[in-house]
């Protein structure tokens, strides 16, 4: 089933970027639709999508590889 992105109230919009150096992990979470679409185009399918009904309300990407590959450069 194809899901649509759900617009969140401006006051509730958030984007977080966590860098966990010991685990060599970068985590990006956003519920901003424009940014979700851009990140999906650059980084690929998110690891997790928060879904309410048939709507995507947030997406999360993780990158466990700190090497110099193309995806890491986009992070």
C-alpha cells in the first residue's frame, strides 16, 4: 500500500542528528516532509518510518559506516 506524507503542525516540526562516536553511528530523524523526501532521494529508504493510519509522519536513517563511501559523504 502506498503511503502519503502527513503535514505536521509547524510548532511540532523537528529534525535531530545524533553522532554516536563509540558506536560509529549517525542517526537522522525528521518529520519535515520536504527534508524526508530529500533524504530519501540521497540516502535511500529510511530504516524506520513513523506511521499514523496510512500516513508517514516521520522518518529515521542510520549509517553505521564511517568510511568514505558516497552515502557517508552525504551524511
